[in-house]
């Protein structure tokens, strides 16, 4: 039921877009949100086109927020925070559960908007939306349990601690999981009594505002979750704003360093979820079928655009031939194409420059001696409307060495580098020889070895006999240059709250003076 006309206005709440097909979404509503409503941009002069990855057509314009708009959004968040932080955990939980319910109900239309903007397959996008509502539901459950301690002191005196919110938190999202990251950052923030101003990636501005509308509909105070659009400049304004208490950033290492530096000027708390070049170690005593499935899941989800992907696949030499044969066979039949189709398993990369960068990595790998066993080329689907989409066929590289660029640097595309190894000690040393430390994985039937390897891998997550499973109950975050702080799990409450100690004297003051 879509009119393909630029004048077509879609109010994302009123028009269900269950039926959006590739190339059909037109976004003309403003993508900023504060004070409980969408806000028209003040100045359109720095606008940037946002592309639909599957077709290469312009989806909408991203108009960055300037200083005045960022200030309005933060002040709006602060006034909402004053109301929200006074509610009990139970009251906050009720509203958050309602938000989770609405997301569950609109899962398909949010997923379709996500696909139009990000390019991943609809099957994956639906899972992302499920993870988002589960995350909000999980933190709704934690909100009423936030509590402090009571400490008995001599003479009937005592102390107690209170877990209090920080205030206005800033969330800066990445383009690979636009809606899910907005939920991962806002859910613990809101559970603790904070407000949030969220800046999506300039490449995926479309769906965060849907989350803002859902929170509003669920009953949060106006201004509690706001969306400001923009790139580095807008991000800088958010990090430097004196009313901001904390910044949570997901993205690249270089940008993460800048965020940390900017936040340091105001001594603001920071959570950084940065890149990875994670090792996946496959021992000869593994259940090979599962290891193969694990390697595919570790490399090709979201077209390989996943920070915790296990892109260095270390395979014990004895099983290398069977492993490669089977992985290549299955990689060749991955269905690449229209991401809105249920049968598609891999959609389009985020942008043309990114696609060219990924293809450049593959070309360089060949020059350095790697052997392309399959894929690694620009893919043109048969559907004429997808001819300008940013598709790359999934690639497996053999004959890799640890010192190759494709093995050391994060490619962020559908490229699996396979490396042989002989012994456990050797592979651990090689696996840890990286500046990153986000995730890692091991496939083995030997239970002692599994736990021993997990203990010795320097990474925030280690998957045993699986890869890329991320339940919201489990903390997620990095070691080394992959960042610090955690998302998901109970521990994240500590990153969105602060502890106050109250000391109560029941007797007389003992004084030296």
C-alpha cells in the first residue's frame, strides 16, 4: 500500500509498514525526538543522504543537530530525569514492561524499517528486535530490586548505602544493530532512574526514533529518551555538555579514544564497546558439524559486520582439509540477495565506501599470499532493482598467516580467515597476540581443555562449543582495546548508577578539638 512519491509522509506510528518491500520505504518525518515528540531540524544545510543498502537509492536525509538542538534535547532529558528518578523501581518497571510489549507487537514493522536502513536479512532483523524487547523486559525485572546495604557500626551507630541514578546519560550507537543497541543502552539506564539522549549512527538514523515513540506511548515522562541525529560534531557536543553524566559508546577504536578524551574534560563516566578480531579455536576432537556451523555463525551474521565476530579461525592441522571442504561448500550456497525475503541469509553491506573497503581488504589479502577459496567479489542479484545494492559474496581465505593485514585488522565484512595450528599452547599464544579482546571461542569435546582455554583467552567473552550467542542475562564487553564496562546482565546496573554512603551517628561526637 505504498505510494512511491517523495511527498508521501509516513508517520511511523500510524502507518503499519508490515508490507514494506525493498525500495518502497519513504521517510519524510523528522528523525529527531525530544520533549515527547518528533522535532523538525532547525538548519538543513549540512544534511547527508542516507542510502538503502540493498538498492543504493536515497532513503532519507540525515540532518545533524547543532549546539542549540543538543542543548534542548539534554535539558528535556534532565527535566524528565527529575520526575523519573523519583518513581519507585516497581513504577518504572511497569512502564518498561509496557514498552517491551509494544515492541513485541510491532516486531515485524520495526524489523522491516531496520532492514531498509541497515541491509541485513529480515530473519536476523526480527531476532534483533526480539533481543531488544527481551533486554527491556530483563531490566524492568531488575528495576524493583535495586538496593543498598546496611552496615552496623559500634555503639548502635550504622551506615547504609543507596544506589542512585547518574542523571542524563548519552548513548552513541553503531550502524550494525541500530534498534537493538538503542535498547541495550536505554534499558539499564532507565531501570536505574536515568534519562538518555541517544545519537544513532548517521548511516542508520531511522529506527531509534521508533523506540522513542514506543517509550512515550508506554508512559515515560516526556524527554526521558531522546534522539538527536548527527555525526562526529554532534557526538562531540553531547560528550562535552556539562549536564551529561555518562557516555556509552559503541563503535570503532579510534572514535572510542576520542569519546573517552572528550568525556575526560568533564570527568564523565564512560562505557566503550569497540572493535574486535576475535579468535575461534577448533580442536581436532571437536564435534566437527557443530564447529562448522559455529564458524559460519562467527563470520557471516549481518554480512560480517559484527564487532565480536570470530574472524580468525584457528583449525588444528589434522582436520583442516575436512573443515575447509565443508565450510566452503556451505559458504557457496549462502543465499545472498533481497534482505526483505524470508529465504535470504545474507543482505547488503551498509554503504558503498564500506563495501569498497571490504573488497580492498580481500584484494590485499590475495597480494599478501592468501588464497580465496570462494566469494569475495561484488555480487549483483538477478532482481534489477537490486543492481546498485552493496552486496559482497561471502569469502573464505586459506593460506593465511598471523602477520597478514586480513588476520590482524578488523575487516567488518563477510570474510573468514582460516589458519592452521598444532598445539594448545601455540594457538593460545597466537590467539592472544592482538590489541583486541572482545570475544573468543573454542570447539572441543575435552571438558578440561575447554575450561582451560577459556581461562587463558584474553577476551571479555569466551564461547565454548558455540559462537555469537548473546542472551541479555549475560554481560557483554571487552578486554584490552576492545573497551571496558559491560552491557547486559546484572553488572551493568553498576555502570548506570552511583553509590552513596550515609553514616548515621547514634551517640555523641568524639572530637580531638
